[in-house]
C-alpha cells in the first residue's frame, strides 16, 4: 500500500480538510489553556495582601498607595509569604454604592487593611425646607461596620498574641521578655504550613530549601509578635496620656424594614483614628512627625483634611489563619510614621 506523503497528496489534504485542521488546532489551544488555568498553582488568600482605599479617601498622587506597598515589601515589613501586594480602590459605580462594591470584594476575601473616612469632618447639608439632607456622610462607615467585615480591634490584638503564644511559638516570661521556640516553629512549618499552599511544594522542595523556609517562618512569627507588642504599647501609652486614638463604631440589629433597633446598639473599637493619632505630633517641638494630611486626606466642605480618617483591619481569619496578622505590620508602620507612641 502506497502511503508515501508527497506534494500532491498534501495539497489535496489541505484543499479538502483545512477546516477540520483549523478546528483541531483551535480546540487544542482551548483545551491546553483550560488545563493550564485549572491546574496552575494559585496564591492563597493569605499570600495576597490588599490595601483597600475607600471611596471617600484620597492621596497626594495616584501612585501613593502602590509605592507605599512596594516600599513595605522591599523593606521586609511584609513577610516572605506575601507574594502579591495590591491596592484596591473601592468606588461607587452608577447606581451601585461604594458599600455594595465593597461587599463584592469581601465575598472573595480581597482585603487586609482598610483606609476609610468616618465623614465626621463633613457638615451635613440642609434641604430647602431646613431639614437635614438624607445624604449622611457618616453612613458609609456605618454600613461597613454593620456589614461585619471588620475585626474588633482589641480582639484582633488578642488573637494575634494568642496565635503566637498558644501555638507555642513564643514563650512569654514573667519579667516581660520572651523566647522563641524555633523547634516548635520548624515542626509547625513542615507539618502545617508546607501543606497550606500549592506553591510551597515547589518553593520548598529540597531539604535545604525547607531549612531556609524555616528561617523565614521564624522571622515572620517573631515579627507578628513584636508588631503586636509595639501596637499594644502605643495604645496603652496614648490612653495614659489622655489620647485614646482607637476609633469606635456602633453595631445594631435591624428590624424587618431594615431599620436599626436602638436598644441593640453595641460600641466597639474597629480601628485607629489616624487624625487623633497624628495630631499631637504635627507641631511637636520634641517629636515632630509628618502631617498625615499631606499624604492621605478626605475632602470636607471644599478643603482637604485628615480628620475622620480611620485605619481598620478586615477579619478573614477563617480563610488565612496564619496570615491574618500580616495587617499588624501596616498598623505598626502608620503608628510609627505619624506618631511617637510605641517606643520606650
């Protein structure tokens, strides 16, 4: 049987079956693309860090947020386990409010820290009949608080300490010092952390790579604990001086019509009031710090101000039990940059 391929037969094949060949090529490309997409290693929730800037907050330039995150990663403020740090700006879109757009991001756990304005610097406008406008500038943050996305700040700190101490990573001494149990961390890293993300199987494959990973994990956990100590000390120092810079919000239960039940009101700390944090140090003669409003601000009655700016932490502990406390690094950085609290 003559099966030799020659020019004539190839020409006939292309003449009559070129459509089949083209379709086969396209199908092959699509199948390969789907397989690559489905089988590719993806970053976990904890390996992606989102700095969320809300609709009512602005910065000195469009690149401020991105350059800030890049600096944190470059300087090692964010740990080795943060593979991707992004700025996510939440804005209203057409008929959809900013709080609704935020809820979409929250449904896929895209958030670590939130910079938002509580709207208190904005005067509530009056209608022609003398009544206050329904456009309440403080409503946006109330929606976010009652949406259940934010960590109660004191719980956040307590959980960060508990993560380090209860797991045996950190041993607290009675004199206020602490010790690091590197063997416990190594065991945890190999037994738990290496299984928590698909990319670890590639990154820490050999025994030498695993040992390097243990060193990075020790550094990460020590940073979490030291960041906790710094933030806790800063809060205690500020309170002792009469400047409680925590930001407090009210939560409610709602009736069938969606109206808050006043008797159900509870008040908790949900973040840091950056204006109160920064204000004592703007004109300080001994410990002067940069003016927050030169970098981050909101518009109030035609002027820029940092009054009302709040830094909060999203609660996705369920999805990132180890990386939830990465947000402490950003909280510490804001406190250290814009105040003198936290140091001896």
